[in-house]
C-alpha cells in the first residue's frame, strides 16, 4: 500500500520534505483501514478454505473463532508481564496466529479422518 504523503517533492533543483501531524494521522488512519481490509480478506479466505477442506462451514467458523479468541488471551499475558516493547512484528502476529491455528485445525481434521480407518483393539485386561 502506497501513501503519497511519503513521496518526496522535487521541483527544479528544489527538494522538500514535509511533515504535518494532522496529515500524518490522516494517512495513518487510511493505511490502517486498508490493512484491515487485507486482514478481513485473509480471514474470509482461510475460513472458506477450511470449510472446503473439512466439508463443514460450522467447523470452519468454530476454528476461526478459536483463532480469534486466542488473541485476547495473548494480549492479557503481554500486559500482565508489563511488556513495553512494540514493533512491526507484533502487527504480523495476527497473520502468524491465523496460519498456525489453521494448520492445527487441518492436522486435527486429518487425524480424525484417519482414525476412522484404524482397527479398534480392546484389551482383555
């Protein structure tokens, strides 16, 4: 995503860099809104892919709910240990959690399907 606010202004041997807090906040709000669309599109794609793979929209929605509800728990521990450091990697945490959570759900579904083919062994003791 590109912001024209970050472009340099060059006119005939004149180079100008500018900064205005109002414009910076406006551009930041615009970029956050656009990024929120990317996050929403990612969640929708993963939800529909899980539904396609599992054959159950309910399973997909519950899996996504599990993934989304893990974030407030992580935030609780982050604030409980009084962490002050925040970087761009923390912004990517949602995508990392979404990927790991979806992978866990795929592993669970595949293990469930494979368990149907196992023979039931009952011990006599």
